[in-house]
C-alpha cells in the first residue's frame, strides 16, 4: 500500500513542478542590491534585500508605485515569491511592459 501512496504523492506533485519550471527568471540590474517588499510599492515594508547578481522569477505582475531605475521608469511590480515584490524598473525583462500574467 505504501508504494501506491508514494505514486499518488508523486503524481500530485508533478503539475506543481511543471508549472514552476515554466516561470522564467530574470537578472536584477548589475551592481544592485534590490529591496524586496511586502506589496507593489515603496510604501510597503522591506522584507529582504537581494544580493548583487541576483536573478528573480516573475510569477505575476501588478501596477503600483512608479519607480525610476536602471531600466527606465515603471509602475509595474514583479511578484517574485509569496507576498514579495520588486520594482520592474530594476529587473531586466527585455520589455517596458508586462511579461507575465497580472496578479489577481
């Protein structure tokens, strides 16, 4: 019975692994230690700081505070983890617009 339970667990985890693999990661601007915030704006609390050379996954994007950074001025914020956001103006997505679905 244990083998069947193990197979069921693996099958349940497979879609999660596939969807996580579909998320693209992007480089943060060179020589930048980027603030990660609890929400899409500079008024939200900083929860951590990304190190120089970091790459971030973008799960979804949402409008927020307008920020000027190395990649222009933007009000797009990238959701990089559960409840964690960075300004898209500091992430090299190769686009001035949305590259991921809008956050719900």
